[in-house]
C-alpha cells in the first residue's frame, strides 16, 4: 500500500539528502510553523511537538500523501538547545560543549493523509564533542554552519571533525532517523522499499 506522494515537511537540506541517500525522493513542503511559539519542556517532548506541528500544518493541504515532519534539539547540561541566536551564542555554546557530551533528540511525525492516521516518535543519540581550541571554535563559527543547525554542530558537514563519537543512530544526529522512519511506516501499513525512488 503505497500512496502517490511522499512529502518532507522540512526545509533541512540534510534531512532531504539523508532520505535521498536511503533511496527516497520526497517532495519538500515547508510548514512555516513558528518554533518560538512552542513552550519548551523536556528536550524529547519539545522536539516531538515541533515535528507534529510541522507535519500537521503541511498535511492539511496534501490529499493522499504521506507527510514526514521532523525537528531536532540538543539536550546539554540540563538545557534544550535549538539553533544559536547568533555567532556569539554559537561560540559560547562550543566553549561549553567541547570535551563534553550531550544528547541529540529528533522528533518524528508521519501522517497518512488519505486514511487520516498518524504516528509520532522521538529518537535520542548521545554526541561526544572533541576538546577543540578557541581558534578552532572561531574558525568553525566563522563559516556560518553552526548558526543554521540545532545544537550548533553538524555530523555531515564541517562540524564532523569536532565530534569525537556518538552512541546511537548517526542519521538521527543529521536530523532524521532512517531506521525509526522505516519502523513507523511499517506500523502504518507501508513497505519501506516500495518508497524507493526508481529513476
């Protein structure tokens, strides 16, 4: 049972690239959800709530589709960290994070708009940050990359050199857990490989 369309409700190029590498080629429809309007509770619930809001906002206008909404935040030292406010914020975060570890939470929400059924799950991956120097932090922040991503780092870009290790699913750190998504689609009655894009 495969619907005509698969839609990613996210503007993240990393999520899209991850899905394409896994054989999927979704349409991208950005939700326009105001993330600042959502109250921050714990990291897992916050990421899950944002994912749900994004998926629901897009699903409302998409008949006969499977809509995937995701959002990620970093839990570090008791704080929930999304994208940095500016370069100074990103620098301060890295000065705290280096040599330490945090947990990257990604919320996932999948909606089958044809049958009006949905699932929402959160995944967590521990991330260990390398003990990098002030000069390395300044150079990395200067690229602008940390300002565009939750937690102020990437695993699939320039930031990969500054992550010393992870425990858990690496896709989750990039922004979408492919193994979890396969399980969610299966629970909704879909077969993963039937979504593979055939050129």
